[in-house]
């Protein structure tokens, strides 16, 4: 295999299966941390004395930095070499996990979570780009992408199961410590099995990365602050104003910069832009459902951390099963049928979870999770194929990081929006019923229900985006060519 077009020199290695194991392990580790901490939130709150509003930052510190720097992380792989940046990102992620597990205060833990986000932002997009580099286009790459997408989709739900087990058996600190041996193993194995991909050189768009990160972070801070206070607070309005101005500066920088982090022309591809819109909305809906449902299971249904984690098993089982089936069918029917069915089924599952009440049996939990897992499994492989279809090798890091960025930014903004909706609904219930114990429980349940229903609306919005923006691909055309066709 010679050097691919675009100036990337590749030294081929025969260890394709081992390479996929290493890439999948890193992606699983990164995705686990989106949710593994969720189950531990009550224990973390009690141990480090977090307020309810500040507790959100244990999740958002990771998601925000991860999403905000993903584009820069993808570009570093293209410029400096994908294997090099993959190893650096995984190593930093493992070190930050160790620091977080040792945290003795709120600031320490939040800072460690942000540092994890930096490592994940380097590792995740380069992992997907390495799939494209290591595996030939066609069935081989589709199978590898199916495994990668399964790790992406199932990782979040598996994190809840593993997190519950670790919190019950050991302590909340082990939801972070568990990353250390995985990270060390990946760092040691990567030079032996992954192809050495030379970067094509160039400059990093640091101003673009900073304005994108600060802009999104300001919007999320404003939303979280509104949940804790009100929409007319000077801090809330100031955060929104800063976010809008800084994101406007980001667009101006990208339009004029020669080394733009996001070349605006790259987003003019109709199917590619539609896929990013789908994962933006779906990512927010799914992460928010997991965040709220985890707390509902423990606080209203009185599940232990372990039982709450095990309760999520329908999601990873359905994601893994449907992802493997989809990769067999996608070459015959294209991505559009799956990107219509997946978000629609997921929205029905999330909406069903919004009707849970204290005292409900697990049956009422099981079927919504089953549908949500099926919808995720039908969606992630087609989205991954769609993102890389027709992309030249030197832009594969950009394409993969845009996909992951859309998911993480959607998750962080979606979570912040739904936390605000939940808080407003809870305050309304307390205002009408008074601060009795029964009213407090009713307020918590009402807040949960309104937030999850809003999340279901977001997932339905992903279906609408797919319906409007994605053009049907002819079944007879190979999927890579069909998606790329305008």
C-alpha cells in the first residue's frame, strides 16, 4: 500500500485486528467518561460537598473542553501525525484520570475533568482518522467503522453499568482510576500495531479553537446560571452576550483564515452537514436522558448505584447488536433509511422514559431504554460512514473531529438547556404546592419529566433534519460513492 493522496506518508503494518482493538479500547475509554461519572454523582456530591448547580460542572467540565477542543485535536493529528497525537491524547487522559481520582476538593476534581477533556479531544478524532488510514475503503473499513461506532454508542451506557459497580464495590474515585490501566495499555501497544502516519504540516488555528471553546462555554454557563438563579440575572445575560459575540468572532476568523479550523466550504456538502446536524441534536437528547434518568432511578426509584447501572444494559446490548447488523445492510440501502429510523425510534424511547413515576417497576424503564438503544445503534454507523465519505485523506481528521464535536457540543448545550427546563419546572411546582416533603418529591419528578420530554423533542428534531437535509442514496451504488454524490 503506497502513500495515499494528500501528502500523508503511511507505513503499513499487518496487525489490523490488533490495531482495531487498540483504537476501539481508546474510544471506549473516552466515551465511558461521558457517563461513568453520572452514577457516581450522588456520592461525589456527598463526599466533596457540591451544590446541585455546581455538580453539573463535574459533567460539563469534561464535555465542554472535549467538545470545544475536538476540532483542534483533529487538526493536530493531520498536521503533526495521527499516531503521535493519539498516543499523547490517551496518555494525558490517563494521567488526568489519576489526578481526578485523588481529588480532595471541588476545584481539583473539575480541573482534572477539564484536563481529561483535553486528552480526549486529541485521542478521539485521531482514533477515527486512524480507522480510515489503517483499513482499506469498502467492506473492511465498514466493519472497522461498525466496531468504532459500537464503542461510541455503547460506551456511554456501559459507563453507567461499570460506574454503578465501581461505586458500590469500591468508591466513586474508581470511576476515574479505571481509566489508568486501560490508558497505559493503549499507549504501550499503539506504536507496535498502528501505522505511522506523517503529518502534512501547516499551522494550527489557535484563535479559532479559543473562540469556539470560549463561546460555547459562555452559553453553557449562562444556561446553568439561569437554572440556579433566573433568566434576567446580569451574570446570565452577560454570559449569553459574551457567547454570541465570541462565536461571531469565530465565524469571522474561519471565513478569513488561511489555516481555518473549520473551512466553511467543507460544510457546504449537503449530506455531510445534515449528518452533523443530526448528531448535534441526538447527542444532546441522549446524554441529557442519561443524566436525568440516572438521578431519577437512584433518588425516586431508590435503586443502588449498581442496580441503576445494570438497569441500563438494554442500551449497550441493542447498540452493539444493531450496529453490527447495520454495517451489513448499509452498502445495499445507503445511510438515509437508518438516519430516518434511528432518531425517530430514539425519540419514542426517550419520550416513553418521561412518564416514569415513583414506585414504577423496571418494566417501565426497560422498554424506553430498549428503544433508545435501538435508535442509537441504527444511527451511529451511518453517521460515521457519512462523515468520512468522499473526504480526502488530509481532511479525514477534520471530518471525524467535526462529527465528534457536533455530538459533544450538542451534549453540553443540550444538558445545560434541559437542566434549566428541569429547574424551572421544579420551581413552578414548589410555588404552587409549598415546600412540604411531598411537594419536594413532586417538584423533582415534574422537573425530570419536563426535561426528558424536551430531550425527546430534540431527538425528533434530529429525525426532521435527516428528512430535510439528507438525500436518498441509490441502493445499487456503493455506499461511499452514494453518500458523496451531490
